[in-house]
């Protein structure tokens, strides 16, 4: 078995020189037949982590620090180009999630780990605190429910405050009651990923960029991965099935492919369909506040809405304000689009018209024309519109029956906050 760096070099060489693909009439299972025939080179590996977002990097770091040889395979040209770089960059306290859920337990634990990590490694962050606001009396019962849930989840320092105290804290804020969460904050997610990447690499992990895992198959009750160069997918559609340039034979596989995690799991021939959840995507846009002095010093959140936490106020580390995200459900996304992150990320200026009335519920002084398009992100979800939000899924051998494989599904918010705790749990499952 070669070292991860040697495998990455082999991948780079193979992917530069080979662009062979099947025709559109060739099925993915036919590609597996070609693999099994021995026409595709194979390489053994210790641990393969699929995806170099915040979760993949945290897991790679954790595994490498425990002495494993780790290869991270990333379809993009750099790390963190998907959901990890298109979110609110909020460190969540752990208020919203059902008691004993993975989201609740990993968020609360991960928040403490993340603050400590940032302090120890010089990653920029601020513990600003958050106000979740009821803007009318009819919302107060929901605010009380959040207080109860947050207390059950052992979130530190939660306190219900009246309108006058909230106004003293934030003069521009309108509300009838607010839930103060002093444990909430913000983090520079890019700096965080750089730090995790640096630690992973310094302990022997290697990343192969522009490298896509198309799927895989089972041999001797282990998963083998079919790998190709991302450029080979550029002109492909869902009807095309690409011939892999290399087959990886790892001892351990972590499917942390984010937006592509479910699509990839469905292409692992031998995994039963019944253990793979449905996949949904919710697009969220952000708008920035232009030509206006920042009106808030805390994070301001409305009562949660279907599919998200509502159009909220987030500050960056320079104090600049952004509002978002909203929720737009996306349909008809194919596997190739997921693998290549082919989502629509542009923000239509006209969408601001939907933001103004929502924001003015808690920030009535917002002036017309003050909002400018910011950016958009996609959230990987396991439930659709009007359905109860799903928990994180960290799926191991006990569910799918394949030793050494962990699938991570639906790692949306609070994924960033939970990243170090997720990595710790995944490593504990794999290294027992």
C-alpha cells in the first residue's frame, strides 16, 4: 500500500493523461463490469475521505492525528467551495434542535470545541451573542418553546428578556420579547478550514483536488471507489456514465461529499437502496446592507420558518451586516450537477423585494434600496417542504452492513459548529 502522497501523485498522473468515457448508452453498472474485468488500475489506501469541505477536513485532521494515512479526494479545484463557504458563518448555541438529537448534542459539544480550537489556533471569531425575537404577541409561545428546548439541550446562559431590555441592547430592534443566547457567535470559516487543512497535512494527510469519486462497488465486503478526473465530467450529463481512471481500495471510506453525499451513496453498487435517504436541496440568498452604518451588534434571528431559521441578521468579523438566507426549494438536480457543484449561485436583485417586509418586522428603519445582492448557498436536506426537519445522519456498518464505511447525510446547519464533534464521532466509529 502506497503512502497518500504517492497515491495522490498517481491520481494526478492518471487523470491528466486519460479522458476515456463510455457512450451515453452505457450504464453505470456496465462501468463496474469494466472495473471488475481488470482493465482499470487499482491502488490500495488506508483512509479515504471524500470531500474537502469543513466536515471532510475536520475528519481528515482527526484521523491523521490518530496515526492513520489519509487521502482526501475533492472534486473541486480547492477546498470548501460548496456549502462550507456559502453560509452564515455562525457558531450556533444548540437551541433549535430536538433533545437528544445529533444536531443538539453535536452542536453543543462542537461549539465548545470550536471556540477552544479557534482560541488555540488563532482562527478569527467573536462570541457576539444572539437575540431570537418575537415581533408580535402571537410568536411568544414559539419563543417560549425555544427557551425550553435550549434549556433541555443544556445551552449555557439562555435568558428571556422584554422589549425594553432588548431595545437597550439594540436601539434599532423592534420586538415584543426576545431570547438572549450569549453563547452564539461568528467565525471566519475560510481561516478555520485553512487551519484544519494545515494540521491535517502536517500530520501526513494528502488532498487530491479536481478528482471525483463517481461511485463504487463491493468486493470481499469492502467498498472500492471509482475515481475519475473532474474535467472528464465537464461535458457530461446524467445519461453519461464515465469510465473510472483508477479504482481505490481503502480500508476506511468516509463519504463527506456534502451536496453530493446521497447521490454518491446511490452509486455504491451493493449498498441497499432502503438505507439511503431521500435528498432535497434548499437554496438561500443573502443580501448585504449598503451605505448604512451597521445597525446591530448582535446576531438577530426571527422565529424559525419552514426549511430554515428565517431571514436573520449576521455580522462578519468587520462588523458588516448581511441578511439571509431565505428558502427556495430546488427540484430536478441530477448526480453530475451534485458532483460538480453545478448549482445556480447568482442572486437576482429583484429577490430583495421579498426580503424588505421580512426584515422590517424586526428592523422597521430599513430604508428602501439599502439592500444589495450578496451571495447564495445550497443546503443539503433529507426532508422537503412542510416536513419535519431531519436530524444529521452518521451512518455506519450497523445500518448498511459494510465495514469501514461511514456515510454523512444531511449535514446542513449546524454543521460548521458541529464539525469537530462530528469528526471525533466518525473517528471513534471507525477506529474502535
